[in-house]
């Protein structure tokens, strides 16, 4: 087991990931209906199950991620001028996130 630290302080030992945990993490999320994107933005969402929302960083801009209505995926409203750069982001290239329909 590995030690988990937050801000340099130890929080104890973490539970070892099991094969079931790995299989669940690799399971694609259910079909997600994206919330409408505000004008001038493009909506992106996670394609796999996530345990917490996370932010995307591109060209010095932090794009804050948030759960969709049913907490089935994390979504981002990306400014249209940054959407092409997000398409080249590591998470898009590896299939973790994608453009919402």
C-alpha cells in the first residue's frame, strides 16, 4: 500500500486498487446528454467515469470542470477560441474527454 499525502501532511494509507476498481474506471460512462453551451463556448465532457470534477489548463487558462445534472460526467464550457487547442489536449487525445454533441 502507498502513503497518501495532501499538502505535505500524511493522511494514512490508501486502499490498494483492485481489479474491480480498474475495470470500473475503464468502463465508459453512460451516454451523456450535454447541457446547452453558452454562446461563444464549446461543451466538452468526460468519456469515462470520474470520481471528482477536475479543471483543464490550456494556454495559461484554467477551465473549471463541474458535474453535469445527473453527475454522470464532468463538463467544461470552453471558450470557442480555445476549443481547437483543447482538441490537442492530452485527455482528448487519450480518450478521457471529448466534445459533447
